[in-house]
């Protein structure tokens, strides 16, 4: 996979080995090539309302009883933004005019550009409920036909930023998230990296907050102060978190 994704860059520079390419991306002269390499090697598959049970849980268990001031969600590894806007639609429908904010991050600058622009092909609407589509997706006409864009009211509530989860998190990052979605990215890390990423990320979750990974991932052999509420859904322990909160 790496060979096929990167070989065109070797051709571009007229290089004859991956070692030469490795040296090039670490040289000061070609600093921008490092990001191009990241954008090429990351797998960015995503879609609206992927793993719908997580969105149902958010609506029916987390938001239903929520009484705080501003509800904060982090979509870490958000790819092109479909996960982020799915969350935004759920929050808009459930919390309405109450205060809520979403933070989306990814290591790839290319996918973040799409997430910020929020213009998608019409066939991305496959899993979306008709009423949400009518309310939050603006169909393009003429040169934009075949595309839709997300409602500007939703876009205003979302901030995107490039973050590499393997490195220390930026100091300005909110440390009080109510919910963190970290789905379909842990699979790409070895056990030690996965452990450090999970620890780093849940340090920004408030006690009692929820941490959601993909159904195809697990936290085996990662000792955290999390309680499993359902498969793939965890709650950070707090003085009030008991087994009955399941
Ligand atoms: C398969 S997508 C998952 C998107 C979305 N969370 C979902 O479940 O549909 C994985 C994303 O993780 C990002 N990623 C990979 N390594 C990362 C890292 N070290 N830090 C932040 N994001 C990373 C990739 O760029 C990619 O967009």
C-alpha cells in the first residue's frame, strides 16, 4: 500500500529508492513534502452517520439528560468532516439554540480543507435521513449541480484544526470535552502508540464524559479510568460514576 501510494512521488523527484525519498522528506529543503506524504499515506474513508448506534446513544442517553452550559464534542481524526457534520446535525436537532460547539481535527491538511469547505458529492447523502437532508444540506445548482453544501449555521459552530494525535496535544486545546469521538484511527497504531494516544486524548475529557471508538476497535490491555457503558462506548470515571450509570 505504501509503495503504491508513494511511488508517484519517487517518479516526481526522479528518485530510485524509498531510502532516497525518506532522506528527502527529512531534509530542510523539502519540508513541504512531509505533509504531501502524510496526505498520501492516510486512509480517510468516512461517511455521514457511520456506525449509527453511536449517534442514537448520543441523542437518547447523553443529550437527553444533559443540563450543563456549553456542550463540547471533539471529533478527533474527523477526516473530510462527515462525522463532524453528523454530530452537528444531532446537536442542532436535540439542543437547538442552547450552546454547543464541535471541534474537528485530523493529521491530514488535505481532508481538513474539504471539512472546512463542507461541499460534498450528492451520493454522500446515502445514509442521511430525509428531514435532515432537507433542513441542513443545500443542493448545488448549475456549476455546483451534483454537489451539496452543509448549512452555514452548522459550519459556524465547528472549528477545525490539524492535530497529530501521536504528538503532545496543543496547549490551547479545550480540556473539558463532554464527548470525544475517536473512531477508526486506533486501528492504524501499534499497541504502545494506541495506549499513549488514548491516554492523551482522554485527559481532555471531563469526568463523567463519554469516549467513543469504532465497533471494530478495542481498548484491550489499555488501563484507563474508563468504564465500558456498551461495546465501543466508554465513560470517564468521576466521583459519581458507578456501575449503575450503565
Ligand atoms: C478512516 S478515517 C476515520 C474518519 C472518521 N473518524 C470515521 O470514523 O469515519 C481515519 C482518519 O485518521 C487520520 N489519522 C491517521 N493518523 C492520525 C494521527 N496520527 N493523528 C490524527 N489523525 C490521524 C487520517 O488522516 C484519517 O482521516
